[in-house]
C-alpha cells in the first residue's frame, strides 16, 4: 500500500501532488523547487543558492520518511540554463558521497515559478 510522505519542514506541494510517495521499499520524491518554507519564496541568489535549497528540501523529505542521501538510487536535475551545470554539479556533489546515485540532467525551456533548478529523486531502503 502506498504511503504519502509530508515533511513540515519542506515546502508544501504547489499543485495536486505529494512531496513523496513510498511503496514497496522505494521512495519517490517529487521535483523540489528552491522554496524556503519559512518565507514561502525562493531563496535569494543564483543557481548555487537555489541548488542548495532544493537539496535541503529533498533532505527534509528523505529524513521524514526515514531515508538519507545514501539511499538515493537516481536523481533527475532540470536546469533552466545548461550553462549552470558546473555550478549545480559542485553543490550537488557536496550532498552525495560515493557510490553516487545514477543521474540525468536536462536543460528545459522553463521551470515552475521561473526557478533555475528543480530536482527529483528515487530512493530505496538498503538491506
């Protein structure tokens, strides 16, 4: 049976979706934007600051469900500008350790609320 995960620290979903859903030992975390829950708006700064906030939001959701970044199997990164890849990658690398999860990164024409970056992850409990 699927279980909806909702962290009170991470921003609420801005549409008809859940922050995350767990099923059969897998956690599917929806794409996270750089929203600071305390203010309800994007963190100030550029892609570096936005990537940090997105990954913090993901960490809050992972923790709520009893997971960590070590449990992440795959991530998908969406960038408004592929020229920001190196900066995003540097911040991303500070949140993960080896062995790194699989990852794909795309440049997209636009992101919700004009974000510079959005990331979603899939995690699984390791036995």
